[in-house]
């Protein structure tokens, strides 16, 4: 076995709820990881796959620069990145909605001028309204965008919604579902060319579990 082949594949994974779902999924085909609260990297018990734990929005950067050859994240994160990846698999778990929302007492039909929209997803928001021919002022926020309509920064927000509980708690309502967000396994193109056999083996195991869950 060559030195290259003995090294584990590298996969970037965002910390948080998605990480927990991925770890549970990987256990179904024999990949077990021990992760402490302060872990930044960890390798499975058999030394086949090394996880690099990163901030969700930073994941495309690590994969595009080859620090991690593979990554798992949502299509919202991929859209905001300008990097090109091979999309290898779509997972059944982790899906959510990208939604347009406003105050519960706001009447969308009364809008007569350029819309002001607060969001973490500035590229998606700009492209969505541009495609409809609607003038939009995109206000980029990194924190809780629900505050924007409440405090009068912008009447609308574009954000991810799962249950809608946070919106309702802040007296906001969904006016439109804009896109379904799915969780993808992506790969750096150069990394795939170098490690395609082992990447395909991992992909085969992932697809096997996914097909079993759908059966």
C-alpha cells in the first residue's frame, strides 16, 4: 500500500445539528468518530476518514482550497460560494426551506417601491429578485435576521425555515417559499481525480445506506 493510499480521505463538516445527523448516518456503514467539545479534527476508528470541523459558511473555502477533499453542507451554502465542486450525493436528511417573510401585520400587496430585504444569503436573494425583475436592496446580516422587520431595518427577510417557530415568536409570517434546501456531498474536482477509487468506495457505501432507508 502506498503512503498516499494509507492516508485517510478528508471531509469538511459543519459543527451543529447537521454534524450530528451525519455522524449517525455514517455509523450505519461502520464509520465511528469520537468528538469532544473542542475537537477541530478527528479520524474514524479505522483511520479511513478524517473529519475537519468548520463553520458552516467556511466549508466551501476549505474544500475549494483542497484542505478538505470532500464536504457535506446545504445547497444554500454552496449557492453563496463561487467555487465549483463535483456534487456526488444528495442526502435524505437535513432539508429545509428558503423563505421570504415579513411582519404579520405587513401587507405585501401594498409595496410600491424597491424592496429592502435583510438576509444572510445575499447572493441568493439578489439573484432571485433579479430573475423576477423586481428591484431589491439587499441588506447583509450575519446575526438574527428576524430582528430586521421588528426594528424597522427592512420589511422583509430571506432566511432558512424549518418549523416557523422563531418567525411566529417574533410576530413574522412567511409570504413565500423560495427554494428547497438539500444537503449535498461535494468534492474538490482535483481531489476526486487523485482519489477517485476511494472516493467512489465511500460514495457507494453512502448510497447503499440511502437506498436501504428509502426501500
